[in-house]
C-alpha cells in the first residue's frame, strides 16, 4: 500500500453510513458499500482506509477539510435555528 494514512470521505457531514444503517435496520435491506471514496484531500482511496471519526484520521489535509465542513454545517444549522426563533417575535 502506497498511502498509509487514514482519510476522511468528502461527504463526512452527510453521513451516508448512518443512512445506510437506518435503512438496513428498518427494512432489512443492505446496500453495497463503495470500493473507493474520494477524500477530503482529493485522493481516491479504498473505503477501508477512511474513517468518519476525527480522532482516527491521520491525513492532515483531510483533518483540515473535516474541521471546515463540520464548522460550516454547525453554522448553517445554528443560523437556521436562529431564523426559526427570530420569526416568533
């Protein structure tokens, strides 16, 4: 293996694995896992070399990408919540 680092998938915030697990537990259907993923640093690596958990990601550009994506998601979520409560006055 040429790249020993653990990466993060480009869609880390959307949680495709969580949606797949929900469908599997609800309906008993299991979808195919992708064999490779495009990562936050732009590489294409085997699925087994990725992790959604920040503490296990060893690729520094992927860590930076994940941090930026999570902050962007949190900001949008809080903005949406503020907008919803702002309309109650």
